[in-house]
C-alpha cells in the first residue's frame, strides 16, 4: 500500500497522476458517498482519494470514535487483502492532512479530525511507502 497525504489543494492528485499509469481505477469521495469494496472489475492499480471525506460522512452516526476508527480500518483491510491476492495489485490511498491549524470548535469536526489522525497513523504503520505532498513537492517519509 502507498499512502499519499498533504494539505488541501497542495497537488496530491496531480502528483499521483504523474506517478501512476492512466489505466487505474480511481475512486474519489467527491463522487462516491461510501467506501468502494474490492471486486473483479477494477484495474490492477486502485486509488482511493478523500479518506477524510469518507470519515466525515460517518461522523453523524453518533458512534464513538473507537468504532468509527475500527470500521474504517476494516475497510482498508479488505483492500489490503485484494492487494495481496495478486502480485501486480497496488493500492494507493490519498488523504488530506486536516490535523494542522486551529482546532475546530464544533464537536463533530473535532471528532473527524481526531479519527482521521488516528486512522492515518494506522495507515502509515501498514504502508510500504508514504509520501507527503506540500505545494506540489513530494517528500518520501517511508519507503
């Protein structure tokens, strides 16, 4: 798994498009309300973009943070199993870093920030590679 993160509108999408071939399956939280699930109709490279947005869409369920985190980890595990089933499968996760700046006053926005931060920590633990993109410039922080 390759995890790509960085600030909002800092060039993550452009960087990923430059580093992966055109024949990928790209799922964006801007187009899909829910996490997609692996199936046989995807290319060998799958990109899931907008992780923080998918988490945000689940915040209003009233579930505690640990359940929200566990549920999202399970979703990634399904994709990791897909990736490990075939040698040429590659999973690329793209998420915006929402941990910097002013802490939101609204409880649901703070919960999203916390769960997203914990989730990204778990992703970094499992990722083979992690790239941080700021202003279009990448820094590989794990390889």
